[in-house]
C-alpha cells in the first residue's frame, strides 16, 4: 500500500481529535476480531462498490458468517435479503443516536457495541454521524473503511484508489475469516 493522503471536507475542521490512519489492513482485522461486540454498518453505496467477492454486500455477508453483526441502512437491506442474508436494518441517523445511548442493548438485545465499522456511505453523511459518535458515544471505537480519510472516526484506512481499496478490504475480510 502507498502512503495515505489525508483529505477532508473543505472548510470543515474535525477538531483536536482526528482519526488515526490504520497502517495495515491486518490491524483493522485484528481490531474487529478483538472486539467483544463489533457492528458492521453498511450504507446504500455498498451495492456499487466492487470487491473480490462481487460487491460490498457480498463481502459483508461473508463477514457476518464470522460472527460480526451487520446492520444495513436505508433501502440496501432488500438487497441483502434477495441474496439470502439475514441482517438488521435501521436508518443511519437513528443508529447513530442509539450507538451513543449508554442504555441501548443493541439490535439483538445482548448489550452495547464496543466497535462500529462504517463502509458504503457518502463521505458527508458518514462524516456527520461519526462526528456525533466521536463527541457523545463513550466507550465506542469507530473505524471507517471508506476510500476517503474520515477525520471523525477513531480509525480510518485513509484515502486510496479503488484498486488499492479492494485489496485492503479483501485482506481485512480474509484476516477476519482466519480467526474463526
């Protein structure tokens, strides 16, 4: 992987706390595997994002079989169900509000999530939700697997070209599968 470029929204300042760049995809996979209650949050743009497994929806289905809870936002849940996958569904803004609530017991009622992984969202929408979580969700670590650096996440894979991003996602998914 090449060095990551840090970009962001023009004229927007993320504040004194900014995302750390994940140095290698194996680090992201290790963080996901180490989490007690990880949640993979998939946005509507996932359908058009190609990976080695097809698109990001197929990749998310593969990750869900490794024990990671998956929530689809917006209309994309229908695509998961057409492919035979059972995932949770919730609008992103509602999910962001719930993730910051210390009394919320999760989509399955088994307790709070300690890690939220975001992918498949427009830059500005993800930026907004991560900003709220950074400020108000105590005890929640956030990772952005989007192709653009997300300063409001706890961790971001940085900005990269589509081909490099596919390789990074594939390494993360394969590393997660190896642990199960």
